[in-house]
């Protein structure tokens, strides 16, 4: 097993994947002023380590080479099991927040927009399974009557339902999870760290065991859920990227002209994915840009406000305080003290 520190997260990356399956573990410290995020990634190439000090937002996607700098929703091409080892977090799936205590799990399908919110001390494990590997496991021939259990029937029903994610909440307490689910992950990590001559079969077996446990309705209660259509997801991502790249606040008419959709349609898409109106979402993006400028240089606060599209400085201060619960000056001071 190779253990290498990777300061720039060149190897340990939240949204990339190597091989048919891999595990990423993240520890969020209790005191972010003194401590750092720690990531362990285990894949077919070995185990890689990275530790880093969070930037001005606690969203993991900020630290991925594929993530944007404002902690927005991301998606990927693989299935992702998010498992809370200890502590608690919120999983934000297309701006619909779901709470997960220790032992809780969520399966997110490929291409579904989501992100995690790291506000308290926690340890979280992400088990990534490629679409091809998942299909091979599901379609593997099963000859014995004992293999025809309800778990795989429920998995097939879920994957064929058009739902985009599913929650798993343990029904038998955290101790049971430690004795069953934790041990499965330990086997997966060991096999990925030091692949044997039958690594593929073993990984398929362990993944099969995990799926069987999670989809057992006696062991876990679970709730499948749906989100927006692929076309809506694509439109929202395009709108978001366009607004992020602009050096001014984007208006409703700007979006209508850019994307050739009615203002009402654009409003519904933005509202669905953010919970905000077009105007409020535009303000939110501008304020997040301003927060970055406040911590990355010495520009005058009024100049920063103007650079992100606010010419009414009173409105800028009001909007900033709404999102950060402090004035721009207080925010800049808090970040300089932290550093």
C-alpha cells in the first residue's frame, strides 16, 4: 500500500474515479481554525492521502479540480454510496436538504446534482461504483434459490423506477451497523489497497453484500426520490455556469436572450434547483464572488461591491449580511484572524 501526501489533491479527488470501484474517506475537524480536512482515497492504484485547510466555504467540491469555487451542486458518472461513519451531515440533492446521522447512507445515481454540507465534526465514507461494474453485479447469473432475495428485487425496481437517489436509515441501531456495514467497507478497503489475484470477484462479492444489507427493509428503512429531468439539469448547469462567468449581475431578460427560453420557464428551473428567484440567485452568486475577493486581496469594499455588479452600496451590505450574517468588513476581519 502506498501512502503519499498530496497537497494539491492531485490524486485524492472528490469527483474523479479510478477503476470499477473506489472508496474516499473524509474527516471534517471540530475546529476548522486549527485543523484541516483529511482525505484518504483507496482505488486500484493504492491508497493516497491528502490534508488541506478549507477555503472560505466548507463545501468539498471546492477542493476538486472539477469543482467550481462557490460550492454549487456537482454530478458524476458513477453510483455513489455516501455513508456517515460518525457525526452528522446534510446531503444537498438539487437543493433539497436531507439529514443523515451516524450510520445513515444515501445512494446517488449518476448525473444527479448534489453536494455535502460539512458544518460539524464528522467522518464520511464515499463508495463509488462505476455504471459498468454495477450492471455486471446486477446481471450476474444466480443459480441458487437462496440468492433470489427481496433485496435485489427492490434494487432492480429502484434502478428501473427513474428515481435519482435513495436514503437508507438503520432500523437496528448504530451498533448493528458497526458490526455489519463497517466490516464490509473494511474488506473493500483492504482489497483495493492490496488487490489479490481475484480482486474483481471479491469486490463484486463485497459490493453485493453491501447492497443486500442496504436493501433489506428489516435492516434499513429507505425512501427513493426523484429530481428534475436530464434536460432541466442540463439547462440549470448552463444557467449557473453563465451566471458564474459574468462580471455583472445577470437579469431575467439576459437569460431569456441567452437560452431562448421564456422567463417563466427559466424561473421555474432556477427555483426548483436553488429555492431562489432569478434575482435572488443572481444576488447570491455576486455575493459569493464578493466574499472571495474580500479574502483574496486588499481591494476597497465599495470597489468590490461595484466589481460584482452592485452600484447601490447600501443594498450590497444588506445582501451580504443576509447570506453571511455579518458585514463585509467583519467577514474580512474574521478571515484574516483565522489565517
